[in-house]
């Protein structure tokens, strides 16, 4: 996957590849003769110096080089990389704000921008997998909650069995499980209802629809699961029965305390290790997903945005195994990149949502259209020029 190493805002000789306005016909693809534009002077800022401007000769509207940068419309662009590193480093928003000397609300807004950018970057990476996925895909649901433990949801995660590449994420809101006191049951009945969107089965179905186009030509998609009923139901469905191969490893019953693990337990742990390792990294590296925390997320949209940041960090930045001397990332194992990335390279270029092919649920998460009924205001991301 071709991706620039240096940020757009620091390039002297910059040529716009297309019109950044989505209403222009030159936005999705340039004409046969290439994108037709002309220079339209410059403007100066204290942080970036002289910034060139251009005019699209098709829609006759102007834009600048900053329209193609991830720091577009930011007063403090130097905060993006430290915030991204802090989010996957176990820090909460207020801790990051104290470290980089800014307001906590700034960290919250920029984490949402980072999540949208990483969502589109992951979608572009999936589009550039040329030979198809030729490895089994390990799937499991990562359990967390939004705003309150009365609103739990799982996140369907698809991880490569050999590369450990995180291919897709999909939320699965569901009802609260486990034993509850009488007061908890009364409180739960008084809570407003929220949309489950199919629960575990719906998220698994959407995940399979995202992964099927990536399967090797002429071959089925091999899935490895932990025996969840939703996975078996998907594998038996006539729509996918001929295109899926499910290998199930149910969680065995625990023996007496201190007893050795059974052969079934060892086989299950070995088969599910890539996704179990990812879930342990998420618990360890993200402050809002720890078992005991006061940094829990308020909205499902925000939680998913931070999970996409963690997925890009896992795929492109973090080494596949830090215990082995070989400096290889999961993205290198599947041929997407030739070297490990840093956050500067991840943020080197803006990605436009209307130029990328994303699953429908990812488009909804990008627009922040999953509402929490407990909140008075559910902010949307529907501005025409916003990023």
C-alpha cells in the first residue's frame, strides 16, 4: 500500500491529486487528462509558513494544501501524534491533557478525529490486500460497556491466525447478563431502551460480509471461533454455507482449583491465541477498557473510534512480537507495508471518506449515528467540510 512517509503540510512541491470538495465530479476520480487546476497564490500562518492555494478548473472553487493534511483546520497540529500515542499507552484524556498542556476537551475532540482517520486507513488497507486473505481468521467478541454497566456491548474482532493483523471490528450491543439485585432490576427497567441491531448474530453477520470479499479467489473463508452459537448459526446459513469453513473450539469447563489444563483447553488456547492476545492488549493499553477504571467511555461511537486507533497501532506501528528480534508488524506479514510505521507516517495524509469503500456500519460509526438514549445530546459528525 503506497503511503507517504512525510506529512503533506511540510512538502514544498505539492500537486493536488483531486478536488477536495465532495460535490465536485473531480473528487472521486480525476479525468483522463488528470486533475485540472491552477495555482491561486499563497497565504501565511505562524506555524506552517507559506501555504499554496489552488483553484479547481471544474467546479471553480479554491482550496489549499492544508485540505489534504490531517492537521486540517487545527490550531495545534502538533498534538495529534502525542494524543494518539497516549491513547494506546494507557492514559486517560485528562492525563494526556496534563502531559501535553492542553484542555481535556481538546483531547476528546482530537481522539474522535484520530478514530475517524484510523477507520478510513484500515478500510484503505483492506482494499489494497491484492492476493486475498489466505490465512484463517480468528473471531471473538471483546466485552465492554458504554456509560453504564446496564448498557454492555461486545465488539466482534477478526484477527489473522498467522499475521495477527486486525482485519475488522463491529459493535454488538446486547442486554445485561449475569445475576442482578432487585434494585438493579428495577433500575434496568427504568432505563430507556436502546437499539441492539442484531446483537451477537448481527455483528457476526456484518463481520462476515466485510471479510468475504477478502477471501482468496476460488477458496472459502476459514473462520476459527470459540463455539459461540452466533458463529455456528452464521456458518449454517444457506447464504454463507458454501463460502465459510468454521473451526469451533468451545471453552471447556474448568477443573478443580490448581488442576492441570486439559487437552481441550490447550487446543482452544492455541487456536484462539491471536484474538486473545489482542483482547489482552486492549485491556492493558486502553484506559477505558480496564476492569477497574474511572475512564469508561460515554458513547459507543467514541469507544469504537478509540478501538480503531488501537487496531491501526497494532497493525502498522507495534511489532508483531516484541519478544522476538525480528522487527515485523502484522501489516508487513500480509504485504501491506515494507517497514514499521510511526505515528507521524500514520498521520501524514488526510483520507476522504467519500473516496473510500467502507462497510455500512463503519459509515455509521464515522458519522457517529449510534445514539445513547441516556444522553441528552448525541453529537453527529455531518459537517460538509469537517474531518
